[in-house]
């Protein structure tokens, strides 16, 4: 019997401003910061950070990360997250 591969989508949220966020969907769970920015319509030169409670963790364009359903990311002007 052959194993069945189930394709599931991963939904994350990218905060574009204090009042606006965008739901983004991927068919894979390992993506780069650049892929998240492109999917959310964020300028590539912006900073992208994963929200971890009250902390922000910078995600660079070429960094591959694992994403999970419901995670939140924040897009900020360059130099905001260090």
C-alpha cells in the first residue's frame, strides 16, 4: 500500500501597519523571508520580524524558516528591527 501525501496549507498573518494585516497562504512550511514579503506585498527592503509574544525576531530575505498556522509577522521600515 502506498502512503498518501496530504497537501495542507499554512496560513500566517503579516502586519502591514497598526491597523492592517494580511493573511498569507503557503503550500509549504519552510519559506524565506523574501517569499513572505512577496506574498504579502511588502517591499523587499523592509524589515520582517516574527512576533514572539512581546518580542520581535528579525527574519532576513535569504533566511529559511519553518512557519506554523496562525503565526504573526510584522513588516517594518528598514532599520527598525535589529
